[in-house]
C-alpha cells in the first residue's frame, strides 16, 4: 500500500466514525457523555489529523487536534465520574 492510499483510508474511516457517532447521537442510541460516542469522535478526529496534515490542510488539522482534545477531556471526566460512583457505592 502506498502512503497516499493509507492516508486516504484514514480520512474515509475518520468520516465514517464521526458521522456514525453523530447519527447514533441523533437517533438517541447513545448519549453525548457516553464513552462510545467520545471514542468515535477521538479516533475519527485523529484520522482527520493524519489526512489533513498529510495534505497540508492546516486549519482542518488544527480543528481536529482540538476536537480530539475535547473528546479526551470528556473521556477523562467520564472515567473520573465512574471512579467516584464506584467508591461511593
């Protein structure tokens, strides 16, 4: 496989993950605070960073670094909340 093909695949997978997460959210199948939704966004954003960076689309790359960061913060908070709930039970 060529680099270009791998980068294109990363971009398409990213699009599917983020759109899939949004579709699940809109359909009421997941909550915005669910780990699944956040992981779909984080992994999708990382794929877009790879794709955007390769093609030097810097605004998109920066947007997706921030998007992934927001998702990581959400996952940390979800983990902390679950840890607190476990200790207080």
